[in-house]
């Protein structure tokens, strides 16, 4: 579901409990899509995004969303601030 106005922003401190589990950050465009059962699911869509998310990449291969933003610029600024804290590279798509 598209985040409410109150939900937009970064929340890395609530997700990243053990920084050693992560190795980089990713910034992606995101869209909300029907899930086929009456609900919705958010999917990465860098071509025609509705909003932008920052993900912390786990060394084991998956990602955890750590922030949702109205603009790519805001998402990138947040990713850079988290990157500076943990010394992780930021990948954009």
C-alpha cells in the first residue's frame, strides 16, 4: 500500500539492528499494484514510480525497506545519510 503522509520518511534505526548483516543500500522507484486477492503489494518500478524507497541490502541476498519518499532526491539524500553512518555504498537504479 502507498505509505500515508505520516509514513513517508526514513526509519533505518528501527530496521537495522545489526549493521554487520548488511553491505550496501539501494534506491528504487516503487509502485502499488493489485495483489490478485483484493489487496495491494508494492513492487519495484524504476521506470514509472509512484514514490521512491531506500533498501538496506542483506549480505544473505534480500533487502529491508528503511524509508519511503515522495521524490528520488529525498530518497537519495536519506540514503547518503545512512551511507555515511555505516560506510556502505549506495546503488541507484
